[in-house]
């Protein structure tokens, strides 16, 4: 079969050699569907509307002339011109009907997919897949549109056309210019994939390395209730699991870190039979589900095992280490887990060189706020609060962007920002991923109530240099930057061990030349991971009610306060140990120092 002449290809007909025909995303789905099913990795079936179908469509309908007329010579730095040109191109594509041949081919493929699942009209995801997508150094993550819970032949035809139009979203146009890609040489294929019913289950993303430090021996899983867009868009702070690869391969259960996220909302299918422009809705999560994990430990370990299988497959495929960025879904009806996307990770895995940069903040008072840290820098600048896309044109170069969340429409101004602060989101939200790719620091998920502490124009300092927590200070503070070239460190016969303070720093220093950890103090783990005085947990019932409420909030997800203490202490030690595996780690036990423990919750 000559794939270059086909309008429709099925997942079992494509693999990673077919990016020019089906785009990076669809090529990867076909690769996994064919190569990894026998190893237990489940991928929902689907078909691809090919790049040839797209090229024929825009050539035969005269759309190419429209596209060239709007984009040739366009200054993407001018937000208003960019928005105007992008809108005209997208509208022109959506208004044009497909040729009879392509219309017939898509209708028949959708009927065949529905029959495959013994359904009259299957619920499908319509996913864009560009021919320059998921390449090393250019992920195109989130640049093009995905439509979920699409049912019926007419709706599938419309969403396929809308997906093709998303090749010309404002952010995609701007991204291509930044990365040096030609607008007119890239095509967009569209994958139509059976939905996993995560609307009544859970979903999220998984990375086969630590996204902040690049440490390769862990799988990081983010999970939340409902469809995965809420995690990707950063609208929820998800549950997080961290699994250690070397001992996972040995059959152990090495969940070395586990955090309960604030999952207040979820995305589900729209109720009722009438179809609308969107077939999904955002609803509140019942409180009982907010305070429990959206994945079991067994499910997290299964996903991590699949992550290792996928990474090993692509490492062999490409002939080099290939950490992966994976999207997964749990079908709430069948209870089955599925992989719905996988692409090479393109930020940490591309970093080169053996050096370490330290940032040392000068004198400072109490921070204004704090959140999840992205990057390891300190920057200063003037705040710019923007809460709606209609105000993107107000943003000025080198300001610090403060907003609720970002999505791909914000990227034209994100690349101009010195730093980014968001009220919502987690490590794998859009704001976090793009900040990493752009190399700018970000503080994610500070909370909606914290936005009132900022005013546009006020000078602030963003400090992402201190582990997993990023801080924001009022005013322009000073700091020192030190760069150490590890290549200049001489070889010695003495076995050098490290002293490690907080577990968050262990991965950042794992690449230093060392033989394990000579000292890890439990006091530091208790302060950074637990935050509550041990006696306050042992004697919880004797505490004042107000203090019990504070401790209840910090120990959500644990029925037993002692179990919380033991688990978090074990996780902290495990994180330090995994960074030095298989070298030894010496942990110093803790006595109850009144000066150090007084500041913990209940310490007074």
C-alpha cells in the first residue's frame, strides 16, 4: 500500500516512520497500538485523516491562496495583527466543505470504528497531528486543537475541519515563526480515536523523568477526576505519584512520593441528547472525591510500568535515551487504563553540558505568596495582571505575567515574559510546560485568593531557586549567581559523599560526581515534608479545635495521623536514597530540638 496516496489510514497501518503522512501524534499512536499491545499497554483504536487529505482539501478549494495572503510577511509580535490574520484563516477553513470523496471516506471510517466497538455512534476524540509535531526541540504541545466526546458522522466531519483549522491558531502561527518552520510546508492530519470513558473515571499525564531536574530514574504521574483537559490546562492541582524505575523493574512497589491534589472541578460529557458546539462541561467535584486519590497505588504502578515499557521501546526505536511525555485515561465504566498519547519529552532531555548554576537571594522579608516552582532562577520585574485573552495586547516585554491559568492562546505573550505566576495548575499544566520550554521561571498554583496581593506595575521578585517551592517577594531584591563547571573538578581517590538537606534538592544534585549521601538529617525532612510537630500528631485528640482543623487540612487523604507522619518521613528518605541509588545513604535520626521544632504546626 502506498501510504502517500491514502485519505484514511487506521492505527494498525501506521508507525513512527509515517510522520510525513499522519503527523507525529498519530504516528506514535499507531506505533504503540501495533508494537506494545502484546506487552499489555492498552491504546484505544482509531483512524487517521491523512496529511494528503489536508493538502488536497486546501489546494482544491482555493484555501492555500487565502492562507498565503494572510500570513506572508506577518509580524507575529503584533498581537492584534496576529489575532486578525489567524481568525480569518480559521474561519475560511471551517466554512469550506470537504470534497465528496473525502466526506465519504470519513463517514465510512467512522461507521467502521463504531461497528468495531458494537456502537451505533461511537464517542470519539478528534485529535490534530501536525507533520512537524513531537520532534526533538519542538514539541508543538497544545498548539493545535483536540475535541472530546464527538458523536455522529456530521459532528465528526465538522470537528475534523475545525482541527485542520487549528493549524492556524494564533499560538501555532507564532510558535512556527519562533522555531523556524514554514507555514506552507507543514500539513495537519487528524486522528479519530475511540474515547476512554474517563469522564466517569480519571485521567492525566505521565513523564518518564522528573520534569524539574531531568532526573531519569523516576516516573511522575499527575491524576485528576474526569477528562484530562483539566490537568493539561492547569485548571486543577492534580494528585501526584512518583515511582522509582530501577526497583519497579525488580517487581517492588516503589512509590517514593505521593501528594493529594486540590481537585475541585472536573470535565465530563455534556448531559442531554442535544448537540452543541462543545460536548463537554466543567462541573464541581464532590468533596468526598476531592479528599481522596483519583488513582489507586496499584493503578499508579501499572501506569508507571507502561511508562517504562514505552520509554524503552522509543529508546530502542530512536537509538538514544528517549524520556516520554504521555497522556493516559482510566475508563470509569470498565475500570481499564489506557494510553491516549505519547511523545518524546523535549525540555529536560535536550539539555547538554555538565555545569550547575546556583542562585543565592540577598536579604529579604516574608514572601507575598508561594506555589509550585518551575525552573531554578531568580528574576525581578514589574507585575502585569491579565485575566482575559482580550487584554493580551496590554502585555509589555520583560514584565512578569500574573493570571489565573494559561492555555496555548497565551503563548505569544508568555515568550516575552520574565516570569509567570498562575493561581491554578500543577507541574504538568500548560503554564508549567511552556515555561520550561521557554526557560523562564514560574510559580504555579498560588491560589485564586492570592491574586489580590498584586497590582499591575508593582515591582516584584520571583525566586525559584529553593527546591520545589517558589516564592514571590515585593520589591526588587538582589541576588548572586554562581556557575560551576563540573568538567573542571579533578578526579580524587577519596569517595566524596554529599550532605542533603531537603528531599526536593536531591534530584537537582544527583548528577554531581559523588558516592552517595554522607548525611541526611531527619529534621530537614520533617520540616519540609511533614510540617507538623510529631507530638501534635500523637496527641491529636488533646489539641485545641482550631489546631485540629489546621492539621486535618494538612493530612487530607490519611485517616490516621501517625500513618501520615510515617509515610511522609519514609517518602522523604526514599527520595534522597533514590537520587543516589545504588550508593549508600546515611540518615541521622532526630531528637526533639525545641528550637527547630517550635516553628512546626503544634510546636508552640
